[in-house]
C-alpha cells in the first residue's frame, strides 16, 4: 500500500470514528516534547503487564497445586464413607445392596465403586525399628474400584493380599523407615490387648511384605499399611463387622450433595461423611491463601494503573493549548473528558492484553520453564523433604483470566476519572493566556 493510499485510509477511518476517540488515540501514540510523560506511560504499561502476568501465573500455580493435592489425597482417601454410629458396621453387605438398588438418577453423580474396609491403629516393628501406622483392611478387588493404590505400586501387587496369608502392603517411606524390602517380615502389634495371667498383652502377628506403594503424599507413604480385610478382622476381633464402606463418585465435586441424598435414602441410622468434610481445613487453607495472593498481587496492578493518573495529569497540562483550541471550536467538556479517558484506557488495555498473553503462555508452559530455570541456575523451588509435591503444577482457569483482565481494565478506567475531569473543567481563556 502506497503512502498516499494509506493516508487516505487513515482519513476515511477518522471520518467513521468519533473525533474524541480519534484524538485520544493520537495522543496515546504521539511523540511528546516532554519525554518524562512518555516514560511514565511506558512504565505504567509495563507495570500493569507484569502485575497481570504475575496474577495469572500465581493463581494458575495455586489451582494446579490444589488440584494435584486433591488427586493425590483422593487417590487413597474416599469420596464418601458410610459408617455406623457404633464401633462397627455389622450389616455392610445389606448396606451395599441398598446403595446398589437406589436408581442412579436419584444421585447427583453416579456411584462408580464401593468397597468395605476396616481401619485401625497399630505398631509395626522390625529389629530395632518401630513405627506407628494406620492399618486398613481391604478386599483388593473392590479396593481397586475406589482408590488408585493398585496403580501406585512400586514393587509387588495389591492383589497379593489374600485372606489367611497375612501379607502386608506398606508405603514407600514407611518401608524405608523400617528397613524392609519385598518378601521380608514385619511384626504388627494391635493396641487392643488380651488379658492373661501375666497381665494385658497386645495382640501380635507377623506379616510378610508383599508390596510397596508410593502415592507422593508423605501422610500416606509414611503412615499407611494395607492388609486383607479378613486378616484385619481376625487381628482386631471385628468378627463380621467392618469400619465402613467407601464410595467413589463419577464427579468428586458432587460428594457433598450425594452424601445428603444417601442420608435420605439410607435413613438416620448411618453416619455419612465425604472428602470435603474430612479434609475441609486443608482445602480451606489453600483457598484462603489463593485469595490472599490475589489481593496482594492485585495491589501491584492497582499501583501501576494509578500511575496513569500522573501520566494524564501531566498530559492535560502539556495539552492546555490543544484543549483550549478544541473548546473554542465547539468541543464540549464531555468530549474533552472522553479524549483523556480514551488515552488512559489505551494505556491500561495495552498493558493488560500484553500481560494476559504473557501470563497465559507462561502458565501453560510452567512445567517446562521451571525445570529449565532449576537446571540453569542449579536451584530447586520445591524440595521433596519439605513440600507435599516436588514439581510445580499449573492449571489455567479462564474464569481467573477473565476476572484479572476485567479488574485491570476497571482500575485503568477509574484512574482516568480525575485527570479527564480536570481537563473538562479547564477554562479556554485561561489556558490561552500563557500560550
């Protein structure tokens, strides 16, 4: 396109646009005599872009961290648990049949699997090593329907737990603390003792390590051991009772609603809890931290956005003669106000869009960028010894991006109110007196 045709195109475009918008846009990209104004405009754009980018990346990491922990916790824990108000659940087969007989449409989310379990405390010993653990008695086939432990086995198999064999599956950190490997023996002591002439003696049974799992959560890897449910019933003298029934849902976020629906279907004789109650404080803490991080980083955007105030105040002073001439040519105060609102809004929009694009790109590639930074500078952001997870996860939520972009643009528009109002109130005669 030639220079003449391009000038004609700009003229035609100017004729179609409101003159306030056209002049405001020209002011934004014009080369000013006062370079300090241009510098402040540039720093405002950069500040808004960095703030928006930081907000998107940090919230994406928080979302990823929360999602990763939720998956790891619920890979071992249950979505819903059905228990009795007494110590055990004696009629668990009947309860399972009741739940299976309920039409799937009666639930907000279908029940994908059920498994009975026995939960008890115990102490594992080998040589001089002693570790307190949670013992979970399971039926391996049904357990695979409600947890991901079968797919998290480092060595051995979950199906190696067989009734009467007295095999045991340990978490990786627990096995390391006891110093045992596959095929070696450990001794399990149950705190419920038996009375003998010599006094109260704890029940003791030797188990063979038939598997080691690792889910990536220290709480489970260092404190959970699995045995067959029949072996647990014998050791803890549960008889035909179990501690409860674990349920897995198609949609874990419907657990709260489904638990209420189950309570109505089964009646008041059962105690029903879901993962949102069992781990409520943990996930509330993450959510609170996310809100606090949003507020703190939003202040960065706010500071950068309100730099627009100083930019426009100096621009109004610099354009006194232009404003006066426009007023004498018939421009209304509202038109003058809109010119400087457009100028400030363009600074905010350019900074916001730039930051949003950079933030989205970084959030989508953070699992590649962070390892590169760790290798290049020989640092580690998340130590396995301190944090639940060692990798920095990221989950971009477009609702967060929309909220951040909207907040940034609104703050930019708010920042234009005072300077544009000052320009609209300018007296043309006073402005021209010193020109």
